[in-house]
C-alpha cells in the first residue's frame, strides 16, 4: 500500500510540473516534444506513452488543452494551459489528483 501512495504522490508532483511549464507559455502552447525534453531536464524522464497518459488525464480534468496539427507528411502536437489550470496553480480551485502537491 505504501508503494501505491508513493506513486500517487509522484504523479501529482509530475502533473504540477507539467502545468507549471505550460504556465510559462500562457496563453501560447508548447510542442509536446519540447515539453518532454523540458521535463527530462527537470529530472522527470518519461516515455512518450507515459507523457501522453498524464496529458490525457490533465486534459480530462480541464486543466490543459492538447491540439494536433497535421502537415505534409508530419504531425505535431501542442499543449496549452487553460484558465482553469492557472486557477489551480494559483490556489483558487482544487482538483483531486493534482493540487495536493502544490
């Protein structure tokens, strides 16, 4: 049981780190690959699949928005913080699974 709570705490801290990185670009967006590189630089190495799972979780909570853009032979994904995500970081709202790490 202790291991599960440690993993939950790590997930909450990682999710806050993601939101904080996105806040630096607000109202703009950050390329998912740049976000992954930034997290790795901060000591949060993630596989692309693991990052996608966290982004999906945060998107379902309404804290960020993921946009996919396709071009001629390529696909890019961008992530941006929502106003709700900013409110969470500022402590105006709470969100189970994220804000306990603030």
